[in-house]
């Protein structure tokens, strides 16, 4: 896609937020992902300021537990 409108960026992780027409989505996917990632100690963020792509990407960072730790 072409990205996310500035006014929608703060809302994308809210449950039931969607820009799709009725019947095309309920808007819970990103809120569920954010909750799951948070429960395992990670983060998810919106990235739309990279020079390497056009549009929007979501960056998920999850901590790695070292073996034997």
C-alpha cells in the first residue's frame, strides 16, 4: 500500500480500528499482535520513515534468551 495516514498512526494498535469498508475486516489483528508481543517482553512499532521502502512496515523486536541462562 501507500502507507498509513498521519492521523491514523496513533490508532493502528487500538482494538477494532480499521480503515476498511464494512465486512472487510474488524480491526483486531494489530491489537492482538501487540498484546502477544508485549506478553513475551517484546515490542512492535510502526516504521514509515525508511528510505528502503515505500509504505509502512511494522518492526517486531523480541528478546532472545541465551541457552543456559
